[in-house]
C-alpha cells in the first residue's frame, strides 16, 4: 500500500466575518449617489419654479430612498452571512428581500412589499448563484484556437462517409 503521508489533507475554507456597518455605510453612500442622479433627472423633467434646488426640495425623498435601499441590502447581506458563517447566494437573496420589503413599504402596500421581496430576492439570489458577473466567465478572453476547438466540440459532426455503398443505397 502506498504511503500518502506527504500529501496534506484538504483545508476547509475559513469564513471571514464581513464588516456589516462599514458595508452598509458604503453602499448607502453609493445608493445616495444614484439617488442624486435619479432625482436630478426627475427635477429636469418636471415643470416647476424651484430651479436646481428642486433636486433636494422636491425629489430629495428619492435620494434618501435609494440610500436606504442600498444600506438595507448591504446590512442584511452581511448580517446573514456573518450569522450563517457562509458566503453563498442565500445571503444576497435575503438582502434583496429586505430591500424589496422597503420598496413595498414606501408604496404603502403589503402585497407590493411581499412581491418586491420575492422578486428582488430571487433576482439577487440568481445573480449570486450564477457567478456574480454580467460579463460571463471569461471565455471570451481565451486564445482564438481554444475558442475554435470548443466550438468544434460543441456542434454536431458529420458522420464519416463510407467508401462502399450500403445495400439500401443502390
């Protein structure tokens, strides 16, 4: 029997806690920035006599809403990950659900809150499960020969033509 003493046993991945408040704060700032952009567009498209300050006075709630949704998502995602000690798509689904609930509360509708929870949770969970990337898995960066070989293997191949005719072909 061969000696396997020189092969180390597989090392289990060690979970590192996420800084929950830091993540929530950073994403709240980013969400607030997106909110400013959306509020600016709303302000530009509406008819009013408030000028540029309308971004804050008339559409300021949009800024706060985007910041709150971002903070809620990031806080819930990090909190659930730390609580479960795992980094998997369920964390993102929980964060999406919490952000969706907040959107429904803003609409003052329990059915909207539950539907938004389900939709955002499913979307974020699916995004996380599929690799957390909108650009694919990097196969487009492969050399041309590798891509061509993969394409050849994917498509059907014509069966080889036999030199002798079969009895039914005459």
